[in-house]
């Protein structure tokens, strides 16, 4: 049982480049989330999904897009990367609000 | 944006000391409170999910209490060990939150010296 798997683990992008971060979970969880973690800012929600085919904006959605075409996968896209998007990105999933989130191991993204 | 605050921001204790830290959240709009343990270079791991006023949860030497009327939760560690060194996060869910979205506090970083 792998839990939540994020790929890639590390990436360096040039300003203006695009990329997609993949999150995959094998626990049949309905809810999936993308957070970013910045020094002094804690974890902030970018986008989330309450089920296959649904997505919604979180606290800091600008510059990101997401898709949930399959229940087990939640993709985070950066269309035109900016240095302000340098961060560590965490994906998480949950079954209900009464159960804790399961987090992936994170993706460290640097935009130069 | 909901305000979830944790104190202290960091804490240094000696091995064997017992310690506690605080999470404050909006008392007027409560659904659930989560605690996570986050070791350096790893991902956060769920410790407790608390939903009822007066809840007390325990896992080994770690326990937590919840007061929804006044909007706070305490996390206690009895007899701290070096392996307890981590950042402890609390996170809050408000009712009517269709996505079960957690709003996280800034964390308390605990360092236990041998």
C-alpha cells in the first residue's frame, strides 16, 4: 500500500516554463488537496477536489491549474512558472473530515 | 481566511521533560481539529482528529485535549525523547466546508536535547 505518491521529488524550472506535478493515491479517497509550504507561512491550500471530475480553488490558487480526471490522480499544473512559485508542494488525500489527511513526501520546486 | 495560531513557535527541552503547546482556533465555527507530527525531510503524519468538546486523545506518551467553547487545544508530550523532535501542526475544519479543507497553524517546532 503506497499511500500518496508525488512525482517528481525535485525540479528546477526556468521562469516561463511549464510543468505538471502528479499526485497519486491508492486508498480510494474522495478528497485530494494541493498545499504549498513556504518558510514562515505554514501550509497553504492551492486547490482541492471533492471527487473525480471536480476541482475548486483554495487560498492561493493564482498561477496554478488542477485536474482530477481519475479518482486516484490529482494533477497540479504551472503554465508559466514564476520565481514566486519556488516552494515545497505537498499533496494530501482524505476519506472524511473525521479521518486525518495522508500526505505525500513533497515536491521541491525551484524557479530561476 | 480562518485564523489558527500555535504557540510557542519553537521549544527546546531536555530529554525526560514533559511539555505542552497550544493551538487556538475560531470557537464560533467548529467542526474538527487535527494534530500532525512533521519530522524534518518527511511529510506530516496524522496524530489525532478531534471533533467533540472535551475530547481527550492519547497515543503513547502524546495526548491532546480540546475545548471548542473557548477555541483551544493542547498537545502534551510526557517524558520527551530525542525522537519526539519535530514540528507539531494543528489544523482546523469549519462546518459547511464541502471539501473538508484544513486550515493549518504555523506549527510548534520541538527540539529535544539528549
